[in-house]
C-alpha cells in the first residue's frame, strides 16, 4: 500500500523506525508547511530551507520530526513483502 502525505495533530514529535524492508524501496518525503520558508529567497538552497526534502531510509534508521510536518511516500506503493516499521507519536 502507499503512504499518502499526512500529519499527526495532537502530537509534538513523530518518529519512524525502519526494521525490515527492501532498501531503496520508497523514499520518505517531508513537506514544510511553514510559510516563512518562502518568505526570503535563500542565498544557498539546503535541506534545511527547502519546502520539501526526501530521504531514502535504510534498515535500522530512525527519523524524528515535528508532528506538524507533512510526510509520506508521495503515493508510491511499497513493494516489500513483510515490510516492518514502527511509527510513534509523543505529546507534552
């Protein structure tokens, strides 16, 4: 199935641990909804000032991010049989 872009309202920090999947199978894409990202044109484009940023997880990787950041796999279907990951939310 595909992981469509979503957020976790009511949470502070969201995380995902990648336990079993075929490396390179799906990217994880983050979309920064903060409008200040577009307020100034950066002198140098980096992953820290981009509207979107994609990572290619590897087995054992853990990603922690603010829960308000939209994330997903851009609708790309996972093709790994027996894929296993742990996703979690925290709140204060």
